[in-house]
C-alpha cells in the first residue's frame, strides 16, 4: 500500500517535493529501524525513484545512499550508471561497490568516471592496476595524488610506460619514494630525450650540443641512482641498464672508482654470466690473471681489461686504507698510471677522458648537495 500510494503521489508531485521525499526516504532507510516488510517496501520505493525523469530527484537519492554501507546494491549500481552528476557520488564514495564494479567502470573508458574511482578512499591494488592499465591521464594523475591508494610496483612501471612522456605524470612518478629504480632511470632517459628535442634547447645551444649535455645529465643522474639504490633493487637496475646499453666501460669503471662495488659486482655478474660469489671473490682478492680473464669475459679488449685491473687494484688499496676511498684520488691514480697507454690506444684515452669527465660532474653535484644541506640547516 505504501508503494502504491507513493507511486500515485509521485505522478503529480512537483520535482522539489519528490526530492524532499527521496531525501526523507534515504534517511529513514539509513537509520535501519525497519522490519523486513518495511525494508522491502522502502527498497521498492527507492527503485521507483531511480526511474524518476528528473535528475535532481536521482541526485537526491544518490546523496542519501552514497556513503551507506547497507544501501541496496541494485540501486547503487543503477545510480553509478546514471549521468555524471548523479553517478559521481556513488562511484567516489559508495562502500557497496566492489572492486569488480569499479574495474568495470574504469574499463568503460570515460575519464570523468575514472577520476571519481581514482579518488576513492581507500583504493585497492586491483583497481589501481586497472587504472594503470587503461585509465586516462587525468584519472592516473588523480590516483597518484591519492594518499589512500596502494599501487603495486608493476602498476607504477606500466604508468611509466604509458605516460613517461607526459611531463606532469612524470613529475608525479619522480616524487614517489616507492618508484622502482629501473623505472626511475627509464624516466630519466625520457626526460633527457624530451629536453634534447625541445625547441628551446635547440634554439639556445643547438641540437647536437643539447643532446650531448642532456646525455651527460642523464648519465650523472644514473650514476647517482646507482649509488643510492637499495641492495634488493640493484639486480633490476643492472638488468635495465644492460638492456638499454647503458652499462658502458666508462660507467662501470666510474662506479668502481667511486667504491660502489655492490653495483659494479652485480653488473659484472650480469655481463659475464658468472656467479656472484665467484665475481666478488675475484674483485676482493683475486690475482691479476683472474681479474683480466673476468674483464675479458664481459667483452673488454686486452688494453681496456688492463685498465679495469688497475682500477680494481687501486680500489682495493683505497678500501683498506684508514682514510677510506677518495674517488678523486682513485681516479687520478688510474689516469696517471695509464697515461702512456692513452697515447698509444685511442680507446683507452677516450675511456679515461670519460672517466675524468664523469668524476668532475659527480664532484660538482656532491658539492652542490653539500651546499644545499648547509643552506637548509642555516634556514
């Protein structure tokens, strides 16, 4: 009888009155002081309201049910499929919507609805993965800004693959402490490519000069990343750099001279195919013949392999000294020891030149970081 009376009344009632009725009905339903028959009647009335021709009435219904954890699922799903003003409330807030419902909304491809999903608190790993895979840029940006979402590392990698050329999304990814190191390095490369190809850089310093500067900047950023990466992430970063052709002799020997032996050893393991313990044993106390064979196994010629042997011996001595490893001293000793070889073998000369350049850039960055730290303390 209540439903019949409500239906008859709604046929002639004004929109404002129907909105008030919807609000009152959802409040009563939210309180839950109903027996089984009353609840069935109320849900039937709600089902009638969801068919109301006025979006204002449906909006009042959505506002009343959006945060209700025992709202009728069928009604909530109907509201989520309504026009955007109505759907927004329930998509963003309703606890009734399951992950499968949200994933289906994301798969629908409407950016506005995806953004409402991205702003939910909390947001599950599964829904975040769906947004990473098919979400539009705006929705992915909102998800990255949401502090109540758990994003798997594989999803962060997928976002970087899809939107690495989007400067705003790239900046958001760089700010994340949980970004995998290999993904961070790939984004550095894409940032460098974007800078090198920008009209401003080409007009200011020329195309070839711009490419050289950005390549050096990317190399310096990668070196710093290799120094700060956590131990469990080193293999992933090494493999990424190997696949992208970044494990150059200059890069490797700089890592060794800087005392980043964990990264260097992992790189040699990856390039040589030898076991980790075997490689570390050779680096720490192996004979020169074993070291020379190891470096030839990673593709270095005789002259280049000897430079690496010398760098290893210098690093050993520095690591065992009381003063510790001084990268500048190690680099300088290496350059002096092979000055004659550099004159006879252009490849050795170019390697030592690159090592010196990398060291100077590295030293300048260390000085800048130190100055900034002092300024921060003074402030």
